[in-house]
């Protein structure tokens, strides 16, 4: 059997209701819509977590975050073979490209990729300042001195060019890498003579929302206010809003959402260019193409922004579209599915034997009775960030809890690490506003039984006893870029 090519497109922080193939009231995603018309749309796909590192680990291993302990350890250990590792062992060339620093080698996601193209580097090199833990290597020394010593590892000239270019691009660019993605992907795919697996990760819809001006103007109707938000420290605004210290005014929040929509549209445009190139070069019909969001985004629901502190549907209900060999055309899958099953689906399509835990979305058994999402206990922001936000650690106290959600087609139960319960009737209350935990005991008991079943299956202790481990020490440059994306630790 001829091995097919596989393209996995990850749309970071992309809400399902901003994709026209799910919500016809929107007109932001023509490229994704065309893909959907030619393939399958999974209408109720759910991420295993609300942020990139754990949910991408789940997609790449088929395991829930709790099974790899990635929430606590912040690294995917090599004991959990990834898609790239398994496909490479069966003759596939493997490639990935991203500008999200959770894909840095410090965190383990690049395992098995022959080429991992780092869009945070101008010149590609394996010896990168992002891989040098300066604080650990040179404790107590001036950061500039430490950076200089770190830059001497490998090719110091390339390291310094990358460092300088990153500073310049951070000041001038309104692009999170979409513009720089197409050519490296084209070059790599064009060089392949055998089967290949490529992961293309777009970061555009991620905070901060600062699309190219032409796209911002196209999707906003209050340009003076849009300009103010484009020029603002949006991460600071985000956290002051979340903590309730300084809420965005309704008009500002409305334009905030419009800027997010512009990012989604710009990202879809970039993806469309890649898909069009595959058509022009005759590769489109021979390639299994999977487009999925790693998680969604909060845009004011429950007083939240970004993708933190909750497992409500705006963060875990994600678009998932599949097209290519072996995929029915124009289909709509209404049953519940989980994005970690992309792992088994890709392996099956490649003719690779599935491990026991893997599940194929294209099988009749691909549907699930329920899905689960986890959010590990967050950490209190560092003092430097508290100072930047003009906030106190106490402002974050309500959010310092771990969460697990079990969701059926009609109901969702959320349990936090203190034992608090939230239960929602999603048919009659899709915004998850009315907590029914106290007045629907039979429904509550049924969902608690499902949660206990899942906890037993994954070998996890109850949620109120979460495992906590110190995060890995990472280079200051990595930490700075993650903070720029809105991550506090």
C-alpha cells in the first residue's frame, strides 16, 4: 500500500464560532470552508486542555495531559513517543514549523521531527539561545554577560543575528509568523521523494491581537479605538480585565473582539495560500489534510480573556476539519470527539499499527460517550509581571485552582481542586451561566460516575489532589517570549 502524505495544520487559539463552516453568520474563513466542503467537519470536537503545551502533547501522543504529567512538569518526556517519532520509524520524513515557543526543545514537543523550523529564528540553527538556560548556566551573573556567554555556544555570529533580528521584528512586525511560513514549507515538501508528515502551526489568533493594518481596518468599525488597542500592552489589559481591577469598557471589548476576528481571517488567508500551492503542484488530492485548533479563546465570557483559568466551551470546543484520501466528502460528524484522537487517525492513515490507547476518528468507534478537558493548577505571576500589570498576587487568588471537566452532548460537570462543582445544561444554557449542581442530583451523580470512570482509566488521583512539580528552568529569552504571548509562568 502506498503511504499517503499527511499535513496537520494547527490554528492556535481559534474559536469554533469564528469559523464560517460552523457558524454561517461569520465570513472569516473561506479557506477552511472550502476544505470543509471537500471533506469532513467534526461539529463537536473538544480539546483536552485550554492551552498549547498540554493540548499539543495530547494531539502528538494520543494521551491525556494527566497521563504524561505535562501540566506539572512542563515537558513531554521522550518515554511518550510522538506522531513524528512513530511515522519516522515507518519511513516518513517529518517536518514542523511554528512561532509558538512552547514548541521549543525545552518542552519536548519537537521529538521525532527531522526538521523543526523555528520562526523565532531568522537563521535556522540547532544551537539557539532559546535552548540555552542562561539563568541555570550562569547563576547570579548579569543577564547581558550571561547572554553573551550563551551566544558563544555554537555559531556565535548566527546566535547574535537571531537575537538582533528578533528584537527588530518584535518592534516592527504585526505578523506572528504567517507571512514567513509558506516558503519554508514549500521548500521542504518540494525536496521530499517519499511520504512526508508536516505540522504547520499558525499563531495569528493568539493574544496579542495585532494583525496587519489592512486586515485590522477591514474588520474594525471604530478605527480610532482600534488604533489605541493596537498600540496598547494588550497582555496588561487582559490581566487587569480578568482580575476585575480595570475592566475593558463595552465598546473597547467589542473592538477587541473585532481585532481577534481580523487575526482569524488573516490566518485563514495564510492557510489558503498553502492549500492553493498544494493544488497547483498536484499534491492536494494525495495528501490527508487535518486542520484543527489546539484550543479556543475567551472574549469576555465569564469575565475572562485569553485562554486561562477555565474549561468552558469557548476554550475547549474547537474546529476540526479533515480532507483527503479515505475521507468522505461533504460530511458532518455530529458526535463527540476528542482532539487527542488525531494521533490514532494519522497513524491509521499512514498504515502504522496503533498502540492500545489510540483511537481512529474515521472508525465507527471514533465517537465518544463523553469528552474530558483538564487545566492544571496555575502559578502565581512573577513579581516582574505583577509590577507590569500593576496588580497584586492576591488579585489572582480566585484563579489558583486546577480544573477537570467531563462533558456529554447535553451536560458538563466541572470539578475544581478545592472540590467545588459546576454543572451546566448545555442544551438550555449554552453560555454555561446557570450552575445546576445543587438542584439536579441525578444528573450530577451520572456525570460524577463518568468522571470516576475516566480517572480510573487514566490512572489519576481525584482532581482535589493534583500533582504539582517545579517547572523546568528555561532561558530568559524563552521566558520573555512566552510572557509576550500572555503566559504568566
